[in-house]
C-alpha cells in the first residue's frame, strides 16, 4: 500500500540479519547538545539543557518526564516548531538548523506529528482533514483522494469519512490525526502526549494502532508521555527527562528492571508496585521471632519467570519460604516482576539460599 | 442613475406640499430605503475588501505569529486606533476633499460611500482580528508541522475556521453602517437619514419620522437575524 511498506518488507525478507544490523545502527534522528531557552519578560527559562539523543530507524522511542520537564519543547525542536537556542538536530542526515524556510517546509512534510488535543480542523470533515497535508504538498487531487481513502482504511475510520470532527469520539479523532500525519509518507511520526486525553481502553487501541503502523510500515515513532504504561506497551527504548536534562536512556526492559535514577524509579513504581504494604510485613516478621528469618525481594526478568526456582531452593536448602507479596507484569512480551519472600530457617541455609537465587539469574535484595 | 436620483431629490424637496398622504410617504420611504440599502451594502462590501486583509495582517504580524513583524504590527495598530478615535460626524467632513477627488462630488449616495467605507475599514480590521484570534493556536501549529506556508495557513486554516465568527462581524458592521449612513444623510448623503432630517426635523413631518424609524428597526433586525442564521448554519454543518 505504501512505498515504505513495500520497501521495508522486501528488504527485510531478502537481506535478513545484515539489514537488521544496519537498521539498528542507523540513526534517523540525531540530537546533539541541544539547549533551549525561553525568554520571557520576567525571566529566562532553560527548558532544555544540553540534550543529546539519537533515535534509530524503525524503532519506537519514548521520552518520559514529569510536567514541565521539557518534553514538549524537545519534540517540538525536532520539527523546528521551536528554534533551538544551541545545538544541532539532524533528521535523516539533514541538519534542520541549516535549512531555508522553503526547505524546512519540505522537510516537515516528511515528519508527521500528532497531538494531545488532536488539532483537527473543525471546518473540514474527516476526509478533507486527511486531505489537508496532501493539499499543502500540492499532490494532484485524484491521487490525493485515493491516498486519503487508503489512510482512512488503515486507521479504521472509513465509515466516518463525511463526518465532522465535532461528531467524533476522542479515539476516533486521534485516528484521523494519525491518518493525517501519515498522509505524506513521513519518515518519522512525532507524538506529543497523543493518548493523554483518552481513557485507558481507547489509549490501548490507539497505542496498538501506532505499534501496528510501526511494524507494518517500518515507521519510526518518537513519542513523549508522562505515563509509564505507554512506554511499557509500545516503546523499544526510552529516555527519561528530568528538569530539562536527559537523565537516563536505554532499552525499556533494562530501565524497567534496573532504573538508575530516582526519577525512573518513581515512574516505574507508579505502575508496578514493588513493595508489600508496610504493616503487613512487620506483622509477619513478629510472628516468626523465634527462628531466624530474613526478608528479601527477588526480581526477575524474562525466562527465569517460568522456572521453578523457588521450589528448587526450598528443596535443596531445607528452608521455608513464605511468599508475602508478588507482582508480575509484561514489558513488550517479556515477563517481568518481583516477589517479596520471607526465608525462614537456619542462618547459613538462608544465606546459601540467597546465593542460589542469585546464581539462578535473579536479582536479590535483602530488606530486613 | 445617480443624477436621476439627485434630481428626484431636488424636485421632491421643492414641489411637495405638506399634509402628506400615505401613498406619498410610502414612495419617499421606499426610495430612501433603497438608497440606504445600496449605500450600506456597497460600503460593507468595500470595507471588507480592505479590512479583511488588514485584519489578517494585524493578527499574523503579531509576535510569535506566522508573519511576525513587530514594526508593521505597531504602525498598523496605531493607525487603526487613530482613525477609529475620530467621531464619524467629524470624519465625514474631514474626508470631503478625498471624496470629491474620487467621486467628483461630496453630495449623494455614491459620495457617502467613501466616508462610510473609509470609516468601516479599521472597524472591520479589528472585527476580523478578534475572529481570527479565537482560533486555537494548536490548529496553526498542526498546519505548520505539516509544512504549510504562511499563505496556506491563512487560506486553509485561519479564514475557514473563523468563517462563522466573520459572518457575525459582517452583520455587526452592516448595522453600524446603517447608523453611520444616517449621519451621512444629514449632510446630504441621501437615504433614510436625509429623509428623516428634511421631513422629520426641518418640517415636522412626524409620520415620515416614525415610518423611517420603523423601517430602520426592521432593517437592523433582519440583518442581525440573517447574520445569526448564516453563522448558525456554518456551525451546525460541522456538528
Ligand atoms: N512558549 C514558552 N514560553 C516560555 N516558557 C515556556 C514555553 N513553552 C514551555 N515553556 C517552559 O519550558 C518548560 C518546559 O516546558 P514543556 O512544555 O516542554 O514541558 P513538558 O515536559 O512538555 O510538560 P507537560 O507534561 O506539562 O506538557 C516549562 O517550565 C515551561 O513553563
Ligand atoms: Mg508537554
């Protein structure tokens, strides 16, 4: 249906792993030492402070941060809706700072963007809204109409073509927004909190649509959010931004399992409860005051979640294990979770059990 | 046609006796109404030809907007304020030389259109400015993010999105111009103003005075209703 689609697939099929490697190292967006200062009458606001970041071709890259951290500023610098104060932005090898107005407009046609507030034109129906970017690009009407029909089909709102945005639900509006953003076959889709105005179910379906577009068309997606669930559901890599700086970048799974900064930790605990309620734990400790007991938190990622590690440990070391609290989640189909265990028995046996857990590839943390 | 009208006026001013009967009143009022309509319609149209672009320039040259130009914006804003602060009755006299230059005379309906249009242009510019400012900046930004030029933003986003609001502005402008045209009528501009002045004020013809008032009320109501209806239609079509 689309040229990116066709190209991406053929290439993937015939060139296999070599291309995959090339793709992973291919930086579609390269941000270097980007700073942005807003000058206001009262003060200068440093919204971005020396940010460097690269987004690979074909990946879904998330940027998460609290309100006011500078997320919108960052994403808006990528299509030059905000002019960087310092630093460079390369998109597909093109230095956006160096472009003339006209060239910048051309470059923007290849960078799609979707918004929290959808920003659909109320004076145009769904069909004509999707037509809009094609008019801007001066695509001949006949060709444009055909393209619009394809796009509406892709996002699943063909039946709403003649309806005006005011009659659509939030989810439907965002589908139109996505269709509109894809109209000119962009290399990148930028998403500024695209699901923040939607309920959880609708959010899920929109994220699924984005993920499908990513995998079917090979479209690179850069999204910003303050919701860790969004990152968990569709991102390959994530950057954590805090007070105008990128504090952490990495694979989603590794950040989920080993958040390196307090900001990431608090984002992750916002969706994954790591700890059993306090009073619950102290009650249990008191109960076993007679024998030696130790409270540990065991974290696991991936395969080890399926293995009977705990029961092997009990059998091998002759101790008791009391499961106080547990939580399993999935990050991009990889199981991920933690258990709070109370290990009861001989002091040495408990110590050896913990070694055993570590040797089995689990993360073990002594709590009490 | 214009000379015919002026001669018509002259003869009616001299030849008609007092104690007018209903048919005569109607004839006078009808003719004057037609003149007012004609004058106001053309002045409204012309004032939009100039005022609409000026309104667009006022908005788009603002700081941070698509055609940012602080100097132009300030000059234009100041000029518009200056013109708007002159009372119309004074403005009318002030532009007489210009009117003579353009039309050849300063008396009659056609001549009245000049001060009416000139006075309405800055008013229209401000009305259009207000309408365009109601548009959510997100829409403009979305268009820019797709690579739209300033011109495309104006033609495809600003004006279509503000259509309903602009239509309401047209109704308000028209109604204002009806009022202004009456003032112009007093200094020989023709239409209902002249009629009310000569017969109602100078000759104490109460009947003509009252009929004129009723016609004006009806006219203003109709314009407002038409404006509301048209604007409503634009908005409803989108729901
Ligand atoms: N146009 C502007 N003028 C002045 N200051 C601005 C402007 N836009 C953003 N800022 C400031 O820059 C900082 C970063 O703002 P930004 O919108 O990028 O945050 P954000 O991470 O997107 O927050 P949110 O989650 O609330 O959208 C904030 O302190 C904000 O007040
Ligand atoms: Mg934001």
